C-alpha cells in the first residue's frame, strides 16, 4: 500500500511543477515580450553664424563659421525628455532682428525655419508638446533655452545657479540671456538642482554639473542599449578643439570650463562613450537626424 501512495504523491508533484513552468515561463512572465528601448533623436534649431573665436579662444579669431544648434528628444520608458529647446520660435523665417534686436543678430546671425523649431520636430516623430515630461536645459542662453515657455506643463530641470544667473546675469553676461524667452515662465514647475542628478533613478539619464560656460551649466549623460553612452555636452564642449584642450571662447569661468571638459573626458573614457557637441558642424553632419538612436 505504500508504493501506490508514493506514486500518487509523485504524480501530484509533477503536475505542480509542470503547471509552474507553463504559467511562469510564458512570454509575459519570462520577459519574452519586446523590451522598450530608450530612443534619442538629435535635431537642430537652425544655425548660428559667428566668429569662431567665440568657441575657441585666441584661435581662428575673425573666421566666420556656420554651426548647428543641437537639441535632443529622448523617449524614456518613464517619460519624454528634451535636452534644450533651441532658439525662440519668434526668430524663425527671417525674423531675427524683430526679436533679438539688431545687435544680437549681427553677432550671432540666428537662422531657422519654422519647421526647425522644437514643437515641429516633436510632431515629426509622433509626439506633441504636451507629451514632454521633463525639459532639461543645459543653460538659459538664447540658443538653448529659447522655447522654455512652450512647455508650461513639463518639469523644467535647471541648476539653481543658472536660474539666478538667467534672471539677474552679471553685466558682462547679459547679452546672451534674452529675458523674453522665459519671463512668463517664472511660475513653471522647476526642479532646481545643485549638482548631479539621476533623472529616473536607473542610471540611464544623469544630469551632470558642468559649470563654466555659465554658472549653472549642465550636461546630460544618456545610456543607450545599442549606441552606448552619449555625453550631451551642451556648451561645456563646443567643438573637438575644446575636447582636445583648446580653451572655450565665451565662458563665465575659464577655470571651471576646463575642469568640466576634463570631467566629461574622464566620464567618456570610463564609460567608453562619446561626447556630442552642441555646435560641432562636422560631427553633427555625420549623425542621422530622421530616425532615432537606441
């Protein structure tokens, strides 16, 4: 009588084990469903035409160059993120002087079409302004934080020192801050940082304190599954010359700028990643802009 009982017990145990594998190793439990990857689009807010000496101090001064104004749309599983919003929509289609004024337009010659404004780029890739959860602004200069007011429902991630500089800049810095870009955004939802910040707490998007170009400049590290680690430098590193040690031209603090460049290079090497510039034309032209990096 012992053996039949043991046999029934064994058969029951086998049924339990089989049931376990049937339930928990189906695609929904075993992770066979398609993983949602982080997607990154690099786009531009037109171009600015200026003296190269603004980017590389004491090198190529007087040489006029045309450079892109890079922006980034980043689709994370937990929310849509922008890194910079570019130049204000008001300068589009030849209206620079009516918004920036003759002096700034003579210095930077900002040019963009209406379709190069951030809201149109969002539409192109199937998003809307209201979809944006976070706007991470590298700094509040006219070519990076120009469309802040376009995103009243987003959380704006800015260094506290940058907000103070933007609303009350030092006299020698005033020209590059256009108060009209953000004077109606004072009551927006701001995440005011004082250093680095892991945006989603998973290490895939980390705001990096890279002060120097301005008091509160910040870069963004993005880790993509297939592309690898990208360091979106903003204006911490204008060009490959800066990455190789040439002092930036326009800067609040040369000392802090050089420390931030060294920091980004150290992280680049540690992560085996790449530094992407905001105004590096050759690098920008070598990238794709009609589809995502993942």
